[in-house]
């Protein structure tokens, strides 16, 4: 994790050729070190890998993430959080 960059990105959690999860963040290193699904990822497969696409246009992160989730249909996106942790939603 210490080698992860501190820039905005779309990230992919991969097991072999399967995309398990897609997320977005403004700081990749911070997000992955504190991810609420980190233990879930590790429990699924020891060979989990993370890939990412740098995105300098922060305002595009949501749109890019949604398009990639729609295309790849990763099984963990939209699934229940481990330990039945509630999802946090903020509406303004």
C-alpha cells in the first residue's frame, strides 16, 4: 500500500480476469488503506490485485465509475457490506 499514489482514480479489484469491484476516490492510497471492504476482498482470494486509472478531472469520477460498473457488472458493487454495516448516504 505504501507504493500507491495519492491521486484521484477509478480503481478495480481483480481476481484473475474477473472484475470484483470498481470504486472511485480522490486519494487512491488513503482510500485503499481504509476501505470498508478490505477484509472482504482478502477473504475472497489471496491473489486479489488492484488496478487503477488516474483521473485528473475529479468532477468526472462519478460518471466514469458508473459507466464502468454498468459495463463490467462487478459482483461486489451494490452488494451488502461485510458485517451488515449500514451504507452511509448523504442527501443535500
